C-alpha cells in the first residue's frame, strides 16, 4: 500500500504571491480543486487521512473526507508549512531575500534546519501510522513541506531531488515501505483547464 501526499488547494495569497498567515482559506478555485482531488481519491483504498492543521490544508482534507466513506481528518502540527514568522502576510517579491531558499530563520520564524528536522520527525510518524493500516494513508500538507519530505527521501536513496514546482492539489504517491519508491510525482491530471493554477503563483510559503 501507499502514502499519498497532496498539496492544499489554491488560495488568493498564492495567486498574489504573499507569504501566508495560518488562517488563509482556500479561494473559490481552490475549493473546486479540493473537490476535484477528492473525487480522484474516492476510488483509492484510503484507510486514514491526516492533514496540516493550517486552514488551507484542513479545508482540502475536509473535502477529501466528504468523499472518503466515513474518513475523519487528523490534524498534525508537524505537517505545517515552514514558519516565516514576521514575514507572513508580506509580498514575496518585496522581501530582501528569497524566503523559500533562505537557510537562516526569518524574524520570529523557523530556520531551514529546524524546519527540516520537523519534517523528518513528521515523516517517521507517518510511516509508523501507515504500518498499522490496511489501506493507503493520505497526507494533506504544503508545498515546501512536501518538497522537504521528498528531498530527504531522495537524499537517503542517494538520488537527485525531483525537480519542478508543486501544483495546488498535486498528488504524489510513494511506497509505504522503505526505500519509499516514488510511483507518481506532482500529478494534477484531475484538474481541468479552468482549475489549473497560474504559473506565477507561489508554490510554497
């Protein structure tokens, strides 16, 4: 069985390229994207559904749960997006450095090292949870968080990190057992043309 990673649906701040506060909701298109990925996953043998507790991820997970034959959503703080502290709510292009690539912690925020460690611990917990299930585990999270999980798995396998931006509600499927082979990466085939995100939207933050 598999672990299925899903990025949350679009938000208005994704489109306007603003680092997002925790309570940022899905846009109307993001809600439609969430319903589309929910319909796609409704045929999968999903045994459990976990999500970042941030609103945009929870709304996406709630849509999946509605199509999931009685699934409930477990909220995990460890699956949150990287914390950009005082920079949340600020336009990405107006910041003095690229926050998505910086190593140091932004003011009152999370360093790359602390973020990576949080993601590592969350992944270990996800693998342990999946080992107790009889079906797939769906995980709804964020662009940078999923990127970090994938980078860690690639590094452990001695492989190059997978390239390309992560789309809103993109689906990534991995084997549940080590070395967690990637079966599908960043797939948005469930999004018809009117639901596809703008190429200039932020894919993390």
